[in-house]
C-alpha cells in the first residue's frame, strides 16, 4: 500500500507541475491575474506531494519492506539504520526523486520569497520551474 501511495503522489505532482507550467503562462498571455497567481499555490502543493513520496520511500527502506523491488535491490536486512536511510538515494530512481524533492523545495522557496516581484515575472519563473519539474517527474 505504501508504494502505491508514493506512486500516486508522484503522478499528482506531475499533473500539478503541468498545471504550474501552463496556467501562469496562459495568465500572462491573457493578462489574467487569477491564472498567474495559481503558480504559488501549485508550487507548494507540488512540494507537499513530492515530500510525501520521498517520505514513503524512506519509510519503506527504514521498515525493510522488501516487497518493494527498489528496496529489495538496494538494501538488505543487515544494514544499519543510517545506511538504510541513505540507501534511498543510492540508485537511479531514488536519486532522481531526491533531485525532484530539491527542485520542489527550491520552487516553493521562490514562490514564497518573491512577493516583491511583479506577478508576471513570478508567473513566468514558476512556469519554467514547473516545466523542469514535469520533465524530471516524467523521467523518474
């Protein structure tokens, strides 16, 4: 059940990244403030979903859930807790998930600390970050 929840949260995060790439740019093109302002909330929601997926994968490693193929291939029952935790990003899928998490944190920080910038600039920046996030999410 835990891996399925993580997969679902990544799928939802990819959909939010698509919306974050499309809606603000559409708002800039049509001069619609409401569409441009959706970028900030979409960035925070994407961070929450990616954080949930990373936390669920980490819990699979910590709890030694060997029914998850990624855990079975990159961990064993004799690993100490520190190594089980760091094994999360030890292979391809986990390291990409860590990159997406860091990118989502950065995107949410841009959304949070860009209040002094014009909304058109923020919408364009967050749309580009959403497009990059979408690429990483689709690849991972």
